[in-house]
C-alpha cells in the first residue's frame, strides 16, 4: 500500500464534515463508488444519499470510493474512510448518473484486480451492483459486467439489499444472486430469462419520509459553499427528450415544513441552501419557501429555473443571496422546434424571465441549447442566433451559451428517433459559434463525437460490454481512437445504434419497466410531428 495515497485520503477526510466511519467488526462492508473524480462525485446528491441510507442499516458499513487517479496505488483504487483496496469489500456498489462513466466502471474493476465479466467471478469475489438514472433506464450495456442492478429510487430498495447482504455474506455467490433477484426492482442479468416480466422500477410515494440533503460537506467540490436539499422529484412537463421527466414519474414535492427543518440543520454548516429538483421554479410553494429561507437568515441558490414559472419574488431572493448566474434552457431557437420537443415556451416568456434577471442586476445569464433535435432545420440554428441577440439587448450583463448535441434516451417519446450525424452537428455548432461570438457571447459546446458515443450507450445492448472491457485493458483508456478501433474489431457499427428504431422493434431496455406505457410514448411521438408543432 502506497503511504502517499493513504495520506492523500486522510487529508481529504480531515477537510470534510459529516463523514461516517464505522468499525468493520461483525458488519458487511460495502464500497460505494462514484465512477468519476472526487470533486465531481461529492457534488452528486444521489451519491451522498445512498451513502447515508446504507450506513443507516444495522450491520452495514459503507465507505466511499472514486475513479480518481489520486486515490489509486498499485493495488488499485482505495476507499476514503479506511483506505482499503476495493478488492477487500464483499460488495461494490456503483452510483452512475451518466453513460460516459461506464468506461470508468470497467477501469475501476480492472485496476482493483476484480474480474471484469460477471460470469468469471467466483466465490470470494465481490458482488458488483449498480444504480442511478442511466442504468435504471437501460442496464444492458453493463449487463456483462454488473451482477445486479437497482432499478429506480434507492430508498425503497436499500433496506432489502442490506438484509440480503447480511444474510448471505458467507454464502456462495449463486445463492446471494438468487436472493437479490427476488427483490422488487433488482435486475440480475445472469438469471433473467427472455420470457420473464420486465423488472419494475421502485419509487418513493412520500418524499417527506426520506429527507434528501447533503451528508458530507467539503469545500473541494463545485457546490462546496452550499448545503444541498432536494425539494422535489420528477417533472410533469413531459418534454419529449427528457429522461428524468419520464423515469421519475409521478412528480412529487416535499412539504415546506420538512424543507425548513432540513434547512435549519444545514445553516449550521453553510450560509447558502442549494435547492435541487428537475425545475426549482416549478415547486408549487416556491415563493413561500424562498421567503421563509431568507427569514432564517440563509441565502439560496437554485439548480435550474423553468422560464414560465420564474417569479419576481424568487429572483429578488436570489439577488439578495448574491447569486451571480441564472441558468435558463430554451433548448431550441424557434418556437416551432420547442413545440416539437414538448417544451412550448414562447419568446415572450423567455424575454420576461431575462428582463426580471436584469431588473435585479444578476451579473450573468447562462443559456442552454441542444443541436440535432428531431425536426431541426437550418433556420432553427439561425433563429437561435437571433434569439440570443434579442436577449443580449434586454440583458446588460454577461451572456454565455452552452451547446449540447441531442441524445435520444430510453423510455422517452424520442427513444425511437435517429441521432443526427456527427458531421451535421459539427457544422451547426460551427455556425452557431460564429454567429454568437460576433455578438460577444461566450460559447461552450460538447463534443459531437463523444455525444454519439453517449447515444450508443444510452440505447445500446449488452454486446457493448465487450467494448468497455476491451478499452479498460488499453493503457490510454477511453479515447475516440480506442472506441472506434474496439467497435471495428468487435464487428459493431456505431450507426446501427444511433439509427431510427421501428415502433414495433424489440428494444434492449424492455427488460425494465419504468411505469410509462409504450402506447403513451408512441402517441407523444406522433404528436411531436403533427401540423400544429410544425407550423410557425
């Protein structure tokens, strides 16, 4: 064991507040891994919540680990709390919000000397489980690597997982996996038969029963100056591209009273309460909550704002809290295209929100647009340039734009549509950048090539597991060259994964049930291209 790595982990712990440490005696140790850097993982509220839920269970000790090269020595990645190699843990649980982190999952297993393929693991090897929005929607690309998947919201499943782990800690792997398979919401690929019913996602009926807030506080993360609180889960808007809006149904809210109780605790540690949900301004009692939080003497920050529901009271509270950036997501430049994607905000509504931000002297405005959307035309790109110009005339502060290629997601109405070719998206990114930079607007754009890889993984099948293993064994790791080379050697075609799907085609992700009827998704897809959406 490298003592420099141990010292690094201990130095991290010394700067944290809220870390949970337990003696291993008589307990089942679980390594909870975020497959990215510490700085990124500690900003993730879901990761912190799972950490708390596992440690709340009797007989369980849960420690955090990250795919962070500064926390890896020759024996592999280590846990923070006890600085042990991951191979010492009988259970390794991955929390995975994004598809591109699949590469890091494979890398963690490789460098921890754990067989990458589930079928190659034997008694004594760790059981590998995974959860999070990406794998809940489509676990198949990781089905060859992961022993069991948690489908849905962990609060409902973790107590049952803990029970199985306690009772099978000395049992053969086969017995443990069979017990896991019987838990509602757990998908065990090796034991799932073609004629089995889809695994139903689990979800929390009453959010107040499960407070969700920061557990471990550190300054070494993006939101280090905040105490994060989830105010709601899910979204009822039904945007056709949005994964979260479909797999977290129905939309649910926490009570103001419960949120204020959490805020009082949080304000003992941080001056700012960070409010988290799919769209913070959609919270039905937002003005009341903002006023009460300000009365407590706290500042507030928000993760996202919905254009239609931005209120003057909320903007005022944000300004008084010292908020420097407001983020709005028009997604598309024209009202016509916004109707197609199911986000029918008007330019007038957008200008109203911008003018409110200007009135309260918010220094910076960040705008999000997607490119390559279904039904997108060249004139929609020009419309985005014109729209930002109109916003610039109304907002005296700094304006920046983030561009993301559209990636079709499973369990959404757009799960059947083709992803735009990389070259098409590159050209539109170039055109938008040129038009916006002339206006003095800072532009950041995600890589179209990497977006295509995300598109492959989001709607992929289990054959992709071999690609992940192949790349994990290459010294350079996940590069565009390695991806393309591994795909070619495996006889797989990227275009086959990002193509349009037939409405009656069997989809890889049909092994899970997100409680959204296929008939409803087809209807929403048809409505997207009805005359009303295409006009204007």
